[in-house]
């Protein structure tokens, strides 16, 4: 199971710190990712941290969001700074081991959390 939390309502320029706790899987062996979906839009890639620790980001969040994993706590974090209204979405965490070519595709991940809502007001 994946349990996302830490969303909320914040003004533009503010920060949030979503996290995703996992259970029932060998966490250290999985790549972990965050995706987001705004109303009426496709689910889009935000960031991933591979099982190796390598990180990748969508261009739209690079420099503002940081993904990290804590293998001792089976948790992945996504501190978000300098939030913009266009960051408003439901944020989902996911686990899987896609090859690099497909790591930005939501279809390549096996396990999903329920999502946490992030709302950024202007």
C-alpha cells in the first residue's frame, strides 16, 4: 500500500511537503515517483527517484521540487517550494521499476497511492 499525505491549500510562492508512506513491498527495490493530475487534464509526471537514488524531474518543477527517499522509513518525500497556481492538482505517489525510457509514463508503474490534493491560490 502507498499512502500519500501532506497536501493542502497554500498561497502562490509558498511551500508544502507531501510524503508517501509505503507498506507491503520491498521499498528499497522500487523506483518511486510522483505524478499529478489537474481537473480535465492528463496525469503528468512530476519526479522520480530510482532504486539507485538517481532523481529526475519534469522541467516545470525543476529547481522548485525535490524528491528524496528514506529506505529506513519506507517513505518518499516531495518538498515543494515557490508554488504556482499551475501546480494545483491531485498528487499521486507510485512505485515501479520502469526502464529509463518509460519512467515518465504513469502506465509503467505498478502501485499507486490514493492521492493528496495541492491547491495553490494566486
